């Protein structure tokens, strides 16, 4: 078996997925490379080419874990931004609190609205929150990209901290909408019993 670290020149996740080292990624290309890598390092494909099946299985599992970690990192804007800052040796202040009080006030209000909408099963509010969060994600993504390109590390760190909060908020809205859809579908099924 070819070692994944040697084959992909695995000094970064971008190299593994054949992406340029930048904030903007092509999600379709990431998805395509994920499928290719998963197929290449699938245990069934690896074991038939090697005499030591136990070693091949172990390497395949390690490769799969690495591929999945890389994909997850590059797929979401907050983790991709954090990873880029880490590559630039600028991630040391990422865990500090967000200092922008206006952002915090806005974000906390969205969190309260989200929690209340989930509790009240209020689909309309969840559907209103989703584009608001998406818009803020796009704004912070652009902020990060510009700051990263100009090596304005403080702004890049600030944008990354905000991205982390917004990505979590967006995921919670999506989960809330999915749960409501599932509950409504389940209620519809009950009508036919």
C-alpha cells in the first residue's frame, strides 16, 4: 500500500485534496476528491494489493480517519479559517473572547430567538433566521478572506471567532428545521394508521 502521507505530500489538508492554500474552496472538487480518496484507501482495495493484511487494514483505517478529518476541516468556513491561521502560525489567540460588543449583542439575540423558536416549534421564525445567519456568514467569510490575503492577522482572528459562532448557530437552525419537518412528517404518518 502506498502511504497516504507520502502520496499526498501530506504537509497540509489542501495538498491532500489538491486545493490551493486559500480560504475559498470548490466544494464540488472537495466532494469529488473525498470519494476518490475513500475509494483508493478503502480496506477492500488496499488489502488485495498487500501481503500483510493486518498492516494494510491499519493503514487503511488511519488513512480514512485522516481523509475524513481533512474533509471536515476544509468543508466548513470556521474550521478552514482556523486551519489557515494555524498554518500561518497565527492561531494562538483564537480562543480569546470576542471583543465586538455589537456583534455579541446581535448574535445573542439571534441565539435567544433560535432557542425560543425551537422550543415553540415556530417554523416561520426559524426560516427567517436562516438567511440572516447565512448573510452574516458570508460577510465574515469575506472579511476573513481579505484579512488573510493581506496578512491582517488580528482581523482574520476576529472573523474566525465570529465564523465559529455563526456556523454553530446555522447548524442549530438547520437541525431545528429538520426536527420540525420530521415531527410534521411523523404526524402525517399517524393520520394513515
